[in-house]
C-alpha cells in the first residue's frame, strides 16, 4: 500500500513525490512514457543533452523554488539571449540597444527612443488619417507599440507562423506590450536566477525521485489499469489531461502544438547560439535550437564536442492524440475547463495538478511552486 499514487513523473509529480516522501509518505509514481521528467525530458545524443519536448530554460524569482531545485542539480550560468534571423540579417533579442543599433545605426539610448517615437507617431497619424481610433488587429497594435521597422522585420513573420494566420486577421489584444530596453542587454528573462541543470533535466528529476519512500514505474498507462492502481493508494495525484480523466465527457480541451525536426550534424557548430528565431514569413520553421550551447558546447568533463544536434521548430495545429503543448485559454476552452474543474472538485481522493491537470500554462518554476504549495496544503 502507498499513501500516494502519482500519475505523471513530470516536474509537478516529482516535486510533490519528493516532499511527500520526506514527510514519511510512501509514494508510487507512474508515467505512461518510458522515461521520467515529463516535458522537461532531456536525452543524451552525441554527448549533448537534447531537450526532446522543446527547449527549456530555467528562470525564477522565487527563492523557495530556486533553493529546492539546487538540491537536485547544479545549475550553470546559461543566459537566454536569442538571435533573430530576418532573411540573413541578424538582430539581438529581446529588443534592446544592440537591436536598435543594428536596425538604424543609432548609438545612444536617446537616439533610439527618438527613432521609436517617430515611428510610433507616423503609425498613429496614418491611423488617424483613416479615421481609426483603436487598433483593429494585431498588426496595427504592434506598429503603434514599436513602429514599422521592428514590426516588419522582427514581429510580423514570426507571429504569423506561430498563429498560422496573417497579423491583420489576429486580434489586437494578443500583444498588450512589446517591451523595449534602452540598454545593452540581451538577457531574455529578467529573472533573479537563471540557468540549465548541468547534465540535463532528466538527471535532476531522477535525483528528485531517488528516495527510499518513492517507487517509480514508467511505461504504465493509468487508464489501462485504473481500478487496480487506485486500490494501491489512499490518494491519487493526477497530472495528466483533466478531460482525459473524465473520458472527454464534456468535450475536448484544445492545445496549440509544436513539431520538432531533429538533426545530428557532423560539425562542431551550426549557428553558434542555443536559439535562433526565424522572423521572416518565408522560412517555414519558427526557430532552430542548437542544444549543445545550453551547456556551452562541452561534455561533462569539459571537452569540446565534435558534433552538434539541432531542432527545427514548426508551429502546428493540434488534434486529439497529438502531444498537448500550450493550452488555448480562450473563452470556449476556459468555460469547458470550468466544467471539468467542477467534476474534479467533486472527485473524492483525487488531486489534480500540473499543466495538464489544471489546463494552465505553467513555467517550470511556477509548476514547482504550485506542487510545493499543494504539498503544504495536504501533507
Ligand atoms: C515547448 C515548450 C517549451 C517550454 N519552455 C519552458 C522554458 O524555457 N522555461 C520554463 O520555465 N518552462 C517552459 N515550459 C513549461 C514546462 O514544460 C512545464 O512547466 C512543465 O513541463 C510542466 O510539468 P508538469 O509536471 O505539469 O507536466 P508534464 O511534464 O507534462 O508531466 C505530466 C506527465 O504525466 C504523464 N501522463 C499523462 N497522462 C498519463 C496517463 N494517463 N498515465 C500515465 N501517465 C500520464 C505524461 O506522460 C507526463 O510525463 C515549456 C513548455 C513547452 C510546451
């Protein structure tokens, strides 16, 4: 007998399992995949930790979460500083003085601010000339916020590929703000703590689950053995899709998906950076990840790696059976989730948690924080 059956060996399940185990609870963790770590799973290929379900960069302002993860991994000093490739022209992201210098040749923050202001004023004047007072679509909204040059080269194509529709057909509210930095700073995340667990996320999650009170079984589909598995534990913590738990009785929650094409290249470097975003409309992929740069191109002993692994990312429509990535928190899906939440609240002896169990986009630190809080509450 176990105190907890945890369905899902992702960050939510592993965090909760660890805290419960340390409080003396007996825990069984199952996952239908053949590995632990859920979507943060990394697999070693050619000595490189490859992020199999999309690039993951750990960043947080939450001291409790940072202290928690430090117990299971050493983090390196990786800082996310993506590069934009617009038809072969390279720009620094997020928008900062390096970007503006490359775009317009401006040198001082004052000159950059003036240039942006001029472009915004032109956009406003053009709209007013047409008798338009509020931006009617994402394109107008973005140009009002950042001006035409940055929009055309760095926002338009990327956004259209992500959403699969022209910016003129996307609602303005999708972009509320486009932060502009008038300093030389390519650090994408403005977080107090940032880095990549040395040796990969899988190693970190394995360490979290390595406790005498935790048993882990992978390759186990919960719904194929639900009654038997439920009988093994007092309480179930379920971190799979909430609609699947209720057999889609109210309908299917929708997701946005991503498709990855991975390639091993027989050369030491492909692009010299972990992430390059393709911001034109013509290139079919949104970005290319070169995994070795998350650990500075070195193996675990600090040697340079001769090969490289890249992943091209494509935005794709999601259908039932595909890997669910990003929840679509629009009105329709939020209302459907609310119905499932009601069923979940009435389900005795089952806790629903994590990105799929709560149908919520969670960054890694937020999902760990949520699991720690749930543990505080129930243990
Ligand atoms: C493309 C992408 C990139 C991201 N990049 C970042 C980033 O850079 N930084 C960041 O902080 N966050 C990032 N995130 C968020 C991060 O992936 C999540 O916070 C985290 O994976 C959530 O963990 P979880 O445990 O809730 O879910 P999961 O990791 O999905 O774990 C749930 C587990 O449950 C298992 N499961 C489901 N159903 C069943 C069943 N019926 N039986 C058995 N097992 C089942 C699944 O196999 C899965 O392993 C990114 C997310 C995506 C989609």
